[in-house]
C-alpha cells in the first residue's frame, strides 16, 4: 500500500449503540437552546424537574459537614443510611432491613443493576405502556427485550387486564415492570391491581419490579400500595426508589434497590462493587433528607394537586385535545389534534412563538415500545407554577391553530 493512499474506513459503532434510543425528554434540547438564543422564552413542560425547593436540612448537611477527605462510600451505601431508609419504609408500612437495601447512583442505576442481576441477553420483561422512556434504553443496554402490554388513554391508563399479561408470558419472560405512580401517565395502581399482579408473578415464577420513586405523590385521598406490602411475593418483589422527586433532589443521583430476595441483593451488590460507590456528598444530603418533616410533603402535595387541576382544566378547554386525569406523580398524557407530535414539538421550538414565548413538550411516542402508538400524544410535566401552566396552555392553544391551519 502506498503511503499516499487515503484510507476511508472507520471503526464501527456497536449494534447495541446504534439501537440505543434517543430520549424523547432530552433530544429536543438543542432546539430549545437555539430558541432561547433568539430571545424566545421557553416554558419547559418536557422534564420532571420540580421547581420545589430542596429541603434545607439536606442542603445544610453538605454546607456544614467537616470532611477533610472526600472518601469512597461503601458500595451499598453506609449502614447508617440504610438503617434510616428502613425506618422510612416502616413509616410507610413496608417492613425491610438495612441488609435488604443497596444504595445506587439514582433510580436509573438501580434499574440497570436489577436488569443485570435477574435477566440475561434476549430475556423478556413485560411493561405496561406508555412507560418511562428510559426503560427502553435500560433494556437495550442490558440486551433485554421489552414486551409491551398496552394501556389506553380511554381507560385513564389503568392496569390492562391480567389476561393481556398472561398471553404475553413466554419461556423468556423473567419479570413484569411497573411504575407506580406512573411516569408518564400519572396513574396510581390500586391495592387490588397490585394483588392481581402478585398472584400472576407467583403463578408463573416471575419477578415483579416496581419503580416507586413517586410514592409520596398520591392525590384525592388515595394512598400508595407497595409491592413490598405483599408478603406472598417476598422472593419476587424488587422495588426501585430514589430521592430525586421525593425531596426535589434530582441532581443528587441517589437511588436504591430494595428486596427481601437475598440472591437478588447479593447479585446486585456485585454490580455495585464494580462501579465502586455512590457519590459521598450526595449520600450525606440524602441521609439528612430523611429528617424532612411531614409538613414539607403536605405542602408539596397540595401544590401539585392545584397545578394538576389547573393544567387539566385548561387543556380541556382546547377543542380536539383529550387528556388523562392523573392520580399521582406530576405528569399527564395529552392527545393532540396533530398527526405527529415529534414534528409538532420540534416546530414549536424551531419555527413558532406566541408573543415571543413557546413551550417544550415531550413527544409521547418515545414512551411506547410498540411502533405507531403515541404519535399524537405528548407528556406534560406540571412542575411549573400555576400561572406558567396557564400561560403554557394558552401558547399550546394558539400554536395548534397555526400548525393545523
């Protein structure tokens, strides 16, 4: 080969890398940033980043600590933190010990460790859709296949019939995964629905994984019922949790795996050891956050109920818009009179403004695994104050007039 020969071949990206989905929540960020550079105000309805203040006790724990060496934490989190977590769960009628808990770098890592611990490549996990978009990413990263079972906006995204789950179970099925209360739907599973799932996973010897990071956010006098309250499935139940939403501490990146199944916990610990430890400062803040008084949550829930009611009321005023009524978390799915909300969401940021303002929403197709579903839906996070939510819906109403003209 001549030294003058130009080689144009390039190293290739992995099949898994090419298969990794973009985040429907974050993929439009460059368009939002460009809009801001043009001087357009953007109302962010796309991401579940609460504007609620982080508890002062958590922030003070970082400011006032006297560490001289910022050392590694234990891979599973300190025993003191996990003991305090167990006490927190006991207050919620969930009886676990510190040894049943592994602290992780956010709920995201907890899910990745769980998938790695209980599933092999090409194994299957059944998930009611729409679901948290990153479940697609976690599954792809783990080589696991998502098998969706469809819930419908007409049913307010209630748990699909158990028969729908059962007909999807195959020899490759290892788990059912739910988010309760749900992201992106805001649906809160009832005690009866959880019991139906408990019977199902026991019958078929499956794991039941519940992402319960929105546990505190239950409205209208309803209460959250954890899968860990079902004593019959102690060996089947795995809870994913996080401080991110509970204490408005998304940047802390502290979550946990909770399970009475010792094989699951011991296996997940090996993954935790491989990544060394969760961040020490964030653990300090998270431990302190457990001292947050109930009055904090009472005020936060009251605020979210008012925001939810404001958002739903305003959306229902727009012709052609259908919206589910969330009973928990701080999201809702809205069905819009457009064919493709991916295009519409980008158009809102790239080509539209109303009185020099626009909105950023999350196209809902990315929250489905089934191709073609959710194309006319968006997820809206009601994490803005009521005045901003009203203004955002006004912008949406005016934008739809222009877009559909």
